[in-house]
């Protein structure tokens, strides 16, 4: 008997786009979904609680999409090109599949209790322009129904962990990951090979001054790379070679250094400092500060003023 249940959506007033869910498959008891958009790509992370055996059409068939199984417990789930029970000889854990726009894909599951998957949908026209790379037609138009790739899996997991994070640095973080995923999977080999050198001094100065002037606002990777006329992927590699940090790490470090200056030279509250440096609240600020500096901001201020 069909059971229609409403998805329990994770709330994120700032970042998560929430949509009315479809009717759930027969063997899905309930599901949660969070979504976030970066320029040229959208990520949806969905968790399913299941029982029994079932087959259903996977969403987003009107768009090119990459789906990564992040978690699978108690049984198996697999993608299929047709709505028939798969005949694979051996199940592939942590599997990935890619389907071009317009191609239907089906999901089969049996005895699985919980599944979490992350689906990236792509706008290759926007990404090609933003990244300044050429995507091979054969790669973006051909399905890959079942494969594994540890690096793509790890990158997608990191991106999924940032989906509901309101920190401004997550914009640069996500842009960088999407650039890495699309370059590895879809770019022409000659275009996906980047120069190994760092930024020249004027390039580094222009980019870092821009980030300082726009603290604590969210900044896109495309904005920084366009300042010095580089592709996003080339810029990310060159910036890290020059500074030892990815752009999002440098921006976060800048925000912490600004917070330290305010702690040392003002009596501003932790809430005011958090707001001035782009953190959601004093708790978020305190947690991040302790992680990066090693002590809580209040203790750091006390030690600084002794």
C-alpha cells in the first residue's frame, strides 16, 4: 500500500532552499532533505529511512546530475538505467553515478535501513564560463551508471557537511570543491592541467586587499579569480601555493585575526565581535575561535590584557 508522507526538512533560513517533496516510494518510511546553491551547481543531501524492497525514479532527470551515496546501512541500494531489478554480480559500496540532462535514472533498494545521498546538479554553460574551462561533450552527455572514485566521494562529503553552515567562508569553500569535482570528471585533459607556480606579488596583493575590504561579506571564488584574470581552478592552486592556505581558509584566518584585534583593543561584547566578523552568533564565533586558536575568545582576551 502506498504511503505518502511529508519530508521533514531541515531548517536553515539563510542557506537551505526548501521544496515540497514528492510522494515517497513504497519502501521509504520518511526522509530529510537540505539544499544549497552555488553558482552553476546545486547540492541536495537526502536521508532516507527504509524497510523492505523498492524501486523508484530518481529526481532531477531534467538536469545533469552526479549522485554520491554517502551512507548505506543494513542492505543495498543501486542506480539503474531502467525500472527493473538490477542484475549486478557484486554490490559496490560508496558508489557514484552520473546522468546527463534528460536521462531518467531509477533507484533500487533492498533491506536497507538508512541511505544518505548527495546529488549535485550542474549548469555546464555557467560552470564553463565561471571556471574558464572546456567540458568534453562525450563526458557530459554520456551516463556513468555505477562507478567509484575516492577523491570525488570525499569532496562531495565535505561539500555536504557545509550545506547548512551559515559561515561566509563556506561560499569560497563550496566554489573550490565544485571546481575540483567538475574539472576532474568533465574537463578536457589539456585544459584541466594547471601551471604549478604561485601568484605574482601584485596579484596576491590585489586579491587579499579585496578580501580585507569586503570583510565579513560572503565572496565567490569567481570574483577573486576575475580580479586577476585567472580561471577559478588555476587561481585556487596558485593562491594556495603562494599562501599555504586555500582561499576560504585565508578568509577565515583573516576574520579570526580581525576578531583578535577587537578583543585586544576594545571592550566590545563577543556578540558584537561575532557580528562584525561574519559569524552567526557568539556561540558560533566562540566554537570556531577555540578550534583555530586553541582557547576560548574570553580567555584569550584575558591573557592578552595581563
